[in-house]
C-alpha cells in the first residue's frame, strides 16, 4: 500500500464488543498511520451491518457475557469476516472477542456458546474473576518490550495445538485456568493464529503498546514503518509498568 491509498480500519460491533474503551485501538492505529503520512479511515460495522471482507485491518473489543453472545452469532452467520481472514487481513481481538473467535466458550451461567472457530481455543469459567494489571513478555517476533494492559474477565482459555500464546505472564492472570483444571507452572496470555493477534489486555492495549500497534500497521500496509515517538507514551508505559511492579520495563528471563 502506498501513501496515496487510505488504510481502512474496521471496528466490529462496538455496541456489543466495545467495553473499557477498546474502540480506542482503532483510533491509535489511525493516528499512527496518519502521523506517518498515510491516509486512514475508521469503519464502524454495527451489529445489523454486513461485515466487509476487504478492510485492511480489523479490531474487536471486549464485552459482557450477554452482549458477546450476540457477536458470536453474528460471526458464525456472516461470512464477511471469514473471507477477510482467509485473505490474511490482520485482526486484533480483545478479551470477549478472543473467546468468541474460539471453538466455543461457556459463560458465567454455564451456558455453552458456539464460537466462530477461527481460533483453536475453548473457554470455561475460572470460578473467580481476574481483575487488575496484566503484563507479559511477548512471544512474537517483532515485539521486544513488555506488553501492558489490564484484565477483567471470568473466563479462562485453553489453547489447542493450532494456537500459540502471545506472551508469558509477568504480572496478572492472562488466559488463566478454567475451574477444575490444574494450572500450568508458567502462565500465558493471548492467542496467535494465522493473521489474528488476541489478548486479554484492555487499556486500550494499543495506546499502551505502540510496538504492537506498529506491528499490526506494518502487516496491514505490507512494509516496515519508520519509528514514531508520540509524546507521553513512554511516561504512560513507565507509570503502568511501575504500578505492576515491573522494574524499568525490562523483561526478565
Ligand atoms: N464476558 C467475558 C468474561 O468475563 C469477557 C469479559 C471482557 O471482555 N472483559 O470472561
């Protein structure tokens, strides 16, 4: 893509997948593209709209149990997002969206809901809600700084063999452990599969993690991007990582 074309960034169903300011992720992407001289447009796709398959990048946020079941039904029935993913379009999914893109999830009342099935994961209630700062060491090439966000979810997600985690947990819970299962010695957050990057981090996560924002942007644009300093971002990261007890933002081995 060149600087004459306009990057189209989708925000899917913000009325049901838009908790904790997650729609801000699209704004961060658009601003970081514009500051580098690219055109960028945010395309809001509502619950009753068809999902376009030709957007350059998709963002999906978190949601409450009842709201996310509406999104799950829509994703199963509308083929637009399936086609976009088949074409390799990058997608960022947060919390409820991570669950909804999976094979199935069980909500807090124990009701099992079929997911879109594009992530090889399943989710069950953890018993206790995970709330607080979440920091991970990234496990994705191109990311070197700790990922920071906050989590607030009841579900715990187990990854199948086609899915990899996004990060190793330094602080917080992340994917967690469904009730009745034995927790692993090492905890992980998020899911990587195909062109999807999913995480339990709100924040919005891209405001706190410009490296992740730029990785998504460079995948959408199809080129490496020059560095971009946005005033205040380093201070925000230092403050949030400090609040989580992570010294100087360094990733310990
Ligand atoms: N309703 C889901 C859960 O509690 C997701 C919550 C969220 O998106 N923050 O696990």
